């Protein structure tokens, strides 16, 4: 299986060095390159690569800004001339961090990690638009950042023009409408409980009858969700044998 890769790097010399390393691996295919964040986002969204080689220090916007702009983040390997960002890069769940100039041995080690990751994500690549439970999304709320697996999210909730995301005891805001979020979620595990909330059915702790034919759900994180009357009928049908 070919690993489809893109490079986002402002230095032409650094791009050329990466391209020479890529040529040494038959299972690695370079499908595009960009010299700035905006062009990089356009390239990634049009080509949907498996792997992103991403420089951190670029003019105007940096590599972390690029990740924030993506709906779905490819496997990411940061490349930089500075080691000061190493810890921060792993906070973003980058697969690896390569210091320039990149040696053949270090590049080979990083690529082996990609192969292992690709083997576990193979089913995710069957759909370009719909996310799966193993897909990852990037969330930035203030100075805090997360790369979160869809299956680890227990629910989504409207807050004005934002959507609150519940996972691992955290509740950051995502600058997307709930309808935009719903369009991409796997329908077998996520359910629209009402106009304000979407829940992950895998995180339901308890279901009880409520007023006027409604249902009330208690999630594993302790949150209570009232299912609208219309959606309660759909929920019962969806969850029945």
C-alpha cells in the first residue's frame, strides 16, 4: 500500500532534502508540496494525504496554526531546525519530530512508525468525507490544544456559534455549528438527541422514561441529556433488536 505524503515547508532547500529521502522508499509517494500554511491547507483538503511532513516555523502562520485549520488531521511528522518545540509537538499528538538536517536513519525510523500507524488506520481511509471512530480531529481552545479520536468523544453541545466537545473530562469549544459536526460523524455510534446535543451511544450509562414520551439519558461522564419526543421514538427504534 502506497503512503501518500505532502510536504508543507517554507524552505526550498529543506523541501528538496525531504524529497530525496522520500525517493529512497518505494512505498512512499509524494503527491504535493506547499511553501506556506494557506497553500498547505488547500493542498491537504484537496488531496487528503495519509502523511504530512510539516515545518513549524513559517512566515505569518506556523505549523500549529495549520493543524487548527484542518477538519481531519493526517498522520503528522514535524520537521524543524529547532528542538525547543519538541515537547509541544507531542502535545499535538504528532507521530514524530525530525530535526533538520534529517539523517537517512532518523527518517527511516519515522517512516516505520508511519507504516505501523497506517496498518491500524487502513479502514479509516475508505471514506474521504465521513469520519470514523478512529479518525482524529484537532481542537484548539485558547492556548490549549488536543488531537482527539472521534470514538473518545462522548457528546457535542451547541453553545452559541460554537460546539462544546466532551472528552476525557474536558469541554473545549469548536468553532463549528452542530449541523456541520453532525454531517461528518459516524451514524452507527452518534445520535442527535435534540436540537442542542449529539451523543455517542457508547457512552450512555442509563436510560429512563421522561415526560411526554421523552427519554432521559445519563452519560458515563455524569452529564444528563433529555431526548426530544420525536428523537426518542427514533432512538428506541435504532437501539432495538
